C-alpha cells in the first residue's frame, strides 16, 4: 500500500493539504539517486539545503515538509508533479 499525503506550497510558504503526493514513490527516487551518486544522507541535506531529519523522513516515505519536498525534488532533478498521485497528475482528482 502506498503512503500518500497532500502538499501545496502557497505564496506564504506554509503547507496546505490540497495536492496528493505519493511519498513512497518519492522515497524510492530519492534513495536511488542518492545511492547512484554515492552521497550520504548528510551530504544530500547539505547540497539540497534542508535539515538532515527531512532527508531521513523523505527516505522513509514520510512527508518531509513542503519546502523540503521541493528542495529535494530539485536535488534529484525531477519535477514535483511526477510524485503526485495518478489521479491528480491526470486531472482526475475527486473532491471529497
């Protein structure tokens, strides 16, 4: 079962729960890129300019925080939209 959360970064930089993100998929990408590049979690945190704890949370498939998510997406070289749940990526999200 995939862990998913919602994340959207409004103008004020505070996290809002509107867009579903698959953090399990994000964790797989993050760890694959980290290992492929031969980087430690500490080095990833330094290069992405995030706290080390955010890297550990993301690597465990948990929400690292909105700004941290965006910074880590930039570090791995992928658009944040890649990690949106399938329905959201294809405009099929349902309002509950």
